[in-house]
């Protein structure tokens, strides 16, 4: 019956654990360690008529923690550039300047850094270099720049200026710009990036239709060509992207008419032509379209699966709900008149399960079962001879095995309680009666005293002596054990529930077909939808890390709605249905009749005004009243005022009262109420109730066009490229 609940709890734990882990991984870098981001980047290329360019790169670094330097690498040439363009001549960079830009009242203020000579820079300990300085060196096929400052939890805007002497290449009948504005080797992603490539000053409006441009990198990027001159009087080609992810580059390619330039013969020469460049870009576009379609198909598939999971979850819920409503329907119990005595000898555990229609037992069952063992003469309640305690003195009560232990047949539940008391608990707290001293001693003390009296005795003789010796168990020690060994006590109580319910089924008090439904895993089908949805959500998150959201934004938005609904509604539906199914036990016709009789007896027992009119004229009936009164939660006061006619009891009944129920001095000449006070039933039941309290403590214990051509045109990026100059990467420390 608890399988569904345990599965639900496990699934909940997994969801919360994974959610916590993901959030922790996302936030840990920002919270617990130094980190930085590049929030914005603006890059301007000013093309000159001789094919050179003046470059201004602005990047806003947001530093969290203490940082002292930034480095940047700019590639002069790469092997792919030679292959794609045929240009073998490396790019020449010079005139580097590095400034920190501070905006005061909307006006830029420049704090330009000093260049360090090679003998001034500390390359091994970059953080130890002087502030407001920068260093440049050529390392093979790249330029390496490093600038130094002090930053602590602040944003700094840096502007890097340099000149590229031979940016443009001559490709047969056109001039070509092929450059990686943002390289793929940066330590962190770039936030919004805007790049302006300004055409030469003397560029004519009539020449704009011959200009073509393509962007490579983020598929969400845009490229456009001005139709009118900008405020600076120049025509521009513009590249924009909302983000450049880690490991991604942003690259631009532009072809210009050679007539727009002077000194064309001085340009580096490639092996392409306009037609070949167009063919290359068309190939990149076709490749990108394939990738976009692939991404869209994946997004559509995830969407369809999420919709299917929603339908599946609804179907399973309706199916289980209909089945539950069919099997769980049972008429309400009716109170029957004239039930003044226990209707049967059904043990307390089975009675409680029958009346509540659940496997669960309350601690009162344990107390009532202990009284039932006394009622069956398996053990007796013994009272101490003297009152004990420093301030509030009272008698102590003990359980002691009788001579009939092992001879009286016990039910499975009673046998389990008996073993718990006289094997498990007694192993720790039982005391033995030492006849020579007349005292009750612990097992260790008894062993020592016996060996002193029998120095030649062996283990077998000692074991035989202990078996023949009276042994008792203080009721307070039973409660002490349950608190000291809570885990084993809890397992005992769980086992007791299983044994009792199995016995109820065997006796035919519960419907077996309904029980099979209640204990089946059918409701766990409801968790299929949220579990797969959770996995899909994780896949989707991983998928989006390497995919531009813009191209599948509509699909993703709708898919998230379904996945979120599947997780929240599906999971809660599974929990609710699991609880309903687990509680759908149904009494058989026999069990229904039995439960009505017990309900009627319980009402009679709690109605003292009527109970007092029906005298208890035998100890057997009186004992049953104690057992079931304790089970039904009848107050100690009511139990002590039961209308007992002791003087009419037989001699055997009187002897039983003295021998088994802790009576020391019993006087039949006293009134019934006085007799009960002499018996001190309240103290006995209070001691037994402490056992129930102890057990109670234990039991509580988730396609548009690509490229641009001609003036006033625009388009998207493609995923190809990688053959442009520049690029590289950077980082901070």
C-alpha cells in the first residue's frame, strides 16, 4: 500500500535535488567565486581608400570580485583563411592604444594607459604589473595584448584602438573584407554586440548596389547595409547579435567594388572571384538552412512529445479515477442498538484497521494488545511493594511472564508483540528475582550473584537457573527502549501493521480484489508524464545552450507551457491518485457487518450514562472492557468508574484479579468504586499509555534570408565561415 507513496516521495526528492543542483551550479560561480561578464561590445571599422582600416573596440566588463588585468588575442592569419580566400599574406596591425572610458554627465572621459616595454612587464605574474598600463607583443600568428588596472565589484569600459594596414584583399574583380570581430577563444560569452563597418569617405551612393555582406556565427544575428549616409557622413555595413556564446565567433564578410578604392594594386591578392565568393556563401546558407530545419524538427518533436505526454497523463488520470470510484464505493457504517458487549474476540489491531479501512495503526493498539496478553494469562501485571519517586511518589508496574506462556495460542499480532516485549526489550531491560536476597536485579547482577553462589557452575547451569527464575519488565523501561532504539521500534510497528492487515485479509474482513487495486502500481503510470517531461526539460535546457533561441522561439515557448504543465499538474495528479488509491481499501460484506457492531459497541462504551446501567459481572467481560476501552480511547476516569460488581464475582475471578492485574490488597466488602481506587487502575493504564505515547513519537518521527546585398538591404547570419582574419579571444584575471 505504501509503494505509491514511497515512489511519490522519491520522485519529489529527485525533482527538488536536481532543481537545487541546477540552480546551485548556475549561481555558484556568481556567488562563491570571482567572475566577470562582457555585458556590451561595440566595434567600429573605418575603411580607408588604400584598403587599411582604423579600428575601435569597446567592451564593458562587469567584474564581480578583485581583478587586475584583461588579455586579448588577435589572429593575424589562420589556415582556414588561406584555404577559403586564397590570401596568404598575414594582417599587419599597429598603432595600438588602450584607454579606460569613464562617462561623466553623459560625456566620455578617457584615461589612456601607458605602454610597457618588454623589460617592464611581468608576464608570469600579470596581476603584479603596474596599473593603467598595457603591453603588446606578437606571438607567432597572433597579437597578444594585456592591460592592467584595479577593479573590485564594478563595471569598466575599455576602448582598444589599432590600425590594420592591409585589411582588404583583392579577389579578382572585387575587394573583400573577411574578419572575425569576436573570436571563439574568449573565456566568457559576449552580451549584445554591435559592429559598424564604415565604408571609405569617398564612397559613392551609386556604388552601394555593388556592396554585399554576410554574417557568420550566431543565427540570431543580423547584417544590414545603409541606403543613406549616417550622421558621420559615412555609409555603413552593420552586424548585430544579441549574444555570442562561449566557443562561438562572430564574423563578417563584405565585398566592395574595386573602383571605390585607390592603390588597388597594393592590396593583398587572393585566389577567388565574386562568383566564387557568392558560391561559398550560398553553400554556407544552404548548410545553415539544413541546420535550422534540423533544430526546428527537434523542437517540433519535443513539442509533440510534450503534448502526447499531456494527453497520456490525462488519460491515465481519468482511467484511474473511474476505477477508484468504482471500487472504493461503500455504504456508511450504521450504529446498531443493543450492542453492550464486545461483538467478538477480534484482536485490537484488526478491529482498528477494520473500522478505519486503512493499514495504519495508532499507538493505542500496542497498549491494548499488551492488555490483551494479560487477558489471555500469558503474562501478568505486578505492582511494586512500595511507592517510588522523590517528589511525586507512585507505584511501579511490571510485566511478568506467567506459567501459561508458550501454552496459550496467540494470534500473529499478539505473538509479534509478545516477542517484542519478552525477547527484544527484555534483552536490554529485564530484571531477575534473586531469591536469596529477595531483590530484583539486572541480568548482569544475577549472573555475578549466581557465580558467587555456584563457583563450579557452567554456562548451561546458569542458563537453566535463569529460565527457572522469575523475570519481569518495568512498563517504564518499555517506553525507554522505544525512545532509545527508535529505528528498530518503528520497524517493529510497521511490521505489526503488515501482519495485522494480512490477518484481516485472511479472515475475509477486506475485499481482496479492491486490496489488489489499492496495492497495485497502476497509479504510478501518472508519473510517466512528469518524469519524462522533467527529462525533456533537462534536454531542452542543454539543447538551448548550443542553439539560438530566436529561430525556434515559438516552438520553445509553447513547449515550455506543456512541459511545465506536465510537471506541476501531472506530478500533483500522481500524488493525489496515489493517496486515493492507497486509501481505497474496502470492507467485505462480512467485514462491514463486523465493523458496524464494533462501532456500536464503541459508542456504548463511550456513553457512560448508559454504560453504568449494565453491571460487569465477570472478570472476562471486565478485561475486555479494559482492552477495547483502551483501544477506543476511553478516558482513564471512565475506565476506573466501570460498574463492576466484585462481590458477585466467583472466587476464580477474584483470584485472577489479584494474580494478573496488579492487586495487592483486595477487599470485596468495599464499594465497587472504592475497589477500583484500591486497585489504582489509573496508575496501571497511565504506565501503559506511556508506551503508546512513545510509539506515537516514533511514528511521526523539476527561415528568413541570409546575407545582404545592395543598399537598404538586410538579412540574417549563417553558420558557416571561419575563414576571416582577426578573431582570437581573451580573458581576465
